[in-house]
C-alpha cells in the first residue's frame, strides 16, 4: 500500500517522526556543552533559515497538489461534455447502430461515474478493465457505419467518439500525475531537521515545544497528501457533470 494514498497515515506517521526528531535533538543537547548566548543567537539564525525553507517547500508542494486537483476537475467536465456530445451525434448513424451506441454510451457513462467515486484499488482495477472493454465496443459499433458512408456527418460521429476515448486517457494521466516522491523526501528531511534544531535549542524540555511544530507541519503534510491523492483522500473530484449527464439521459 502506498502511504501517500492514505492521508490519515501521513498525518500520524509524520507527527510521530517529527516528534521523535525533536526528542533526539533534546537528547543531544543534554549530552553536549550548553550553548552560550552568542552561540544561541547564531543557532537561532540557522533555525529560522531552516524553518523558512520548510515553509517554502510546503507552499510549493501545496501549489502542486492544488493545481493537480484543479486539473482533475477540468478533465471530469471534459469527459461529460465529450460523452454528451457524442450521444447526440450518434443520431446520424443508421437506427440499429445508433441504438446500440447509445446503450453502450450509457454503460460507459456509469463506469466513468464509478471511477470517480471508488476508492478501493481492486474495484478500481475492475472498473478500468470494464472501461477498456466498453471503449473497444464503442469504437467497433461506429466504424462499420462510418466506413460504409464516409461523409462529413459520419466524420463528426467518428471525431466525437475519438474525443470520448481521448478524454478518458487524459483523465487517467491526470490521476497518475502525483507529487514526486523526491519532493516528499526533501520536505520530510527538512522538517526533521527543523524539529531536531528546535529540540536542540530548547532551554528546557517542555512538551508544548516538542508537540506544536510537529503537529502543525503534519497537518500541512496531511492536506497536501489529501489534495494529491485522487481516490484515497477526503478531498476528491465529485463527478457532478457526469451525474447530471446521466440523469439527463434517463
């Protein structure tokens, strides 16, 4: 299981890891020579710089996650538009082919709705398999009629079907476009360094000093992970446009 697909685990794991880093820093401080006042000022400058770097990394990662979330919403709207347009265009096909294609488009639409609503990995794999089968069936349903009558109206039907298939591919690519693991690793390293320095610089072992920063940073990691996880988090792209289209086709 990918940890980044479960934001709650990211929250708990990061909080424990950062708290441990602060405790290790405090342990090093208790065994080292106490910092002099001028050394404490220099150390504070290092800590401030490290915290600033951590804030920049968190802001940059949040922006990445938010842009990917917006992109997934745009592709959901594009899918609904493509399916709805093709549903109208298939009226140009012969009656038997048009009826079959409309039925397949309705089934395909339901699978796309399930894709957005499902969080289970095994069920999602079945949905993707079924989606591929329906795509092949849809293409097969329109090709004979278009080949038999290669006119401009038939070209519109074929173009619309191509948009339906392409829109699903764009959505799938957006689902796979995640924040790189290297970025997560860098954020975790800088966050652990910050908490280590906080623990090392603390004059006394106060639980508030060792808890506030880990919890704050962990909440930020949780939000970024939630935005970046298409199927595992609480912030998901709701298939509103696909559901509206499904109701209108009933």
